[in-house]
C-alpha cells in the first residue's frame, strides 16, 4: 500500500476530489490491535496519518508480546509535536481499544475481513477493491466512481 498511497493522496485527496477514510480490520492478532490503538491514540492529537504511515513502513519491526507497548511508544517518538506522555497514557490504559474493536466489528458486518480493502463510492457507483491494487487500477476505480 505504501507504494500506491502517496500517489493516490497527491492525485485525488490533496486536490479535494476524494476523501480517504481508514477503518481498521484487526486480522493479524494482538500486534494488529495494538498498532490500531496506537494510531487512534496519535489521532487524538491530530497525528493519525503520520503514525499510520510509520507503522506501515516499519510493520515488520513492531515488537510482539510484552514489548509491543514500549515498541509502539518508541515509534511515536519520531512524530514531532506529539505529546508523548499523553500518547503513552492513552496506549497503556487502552483508551482507544473499544473504538478500534467497534470499527473492526462494523467492517466485518459489511464484509471486510482483510486489508487492504477499499470501498469507493461516488455518483458513478460503488466498487470494492480487495488486495493490493496498482496505482492504475485504483485510479481507474476512483475515476469510475467519480462519474
């Protein structure tokens, strides 16, 4: 997704043609849950997308087990302006867990069980793209939905 996302953001999101919304699907165990919680905690400070991107770039480095919280806190130190104490409290106290689980449950009732998955809706209709599309394939789906 990292190869596709920047181009889609530059071509469609920044010019205001498309709104990009992320909804977590928790399909990779505890690490997936904790990473989603961390992104939501950063989101409370307006830095969801920054941590989201960092987590995707370094997903193979996310620690497992007891080290996951400390590892996620270490990742978050790369975000300038993030209140690290508030972020740490949010993560340790699992303040966003209920929201993350509710989002996952909603996505599953809508038939989304894996990532990446895209639901593209516009005047031209709705299309779902499941899996890792190319920039060209995702652009074609976006253009079609925009009418």
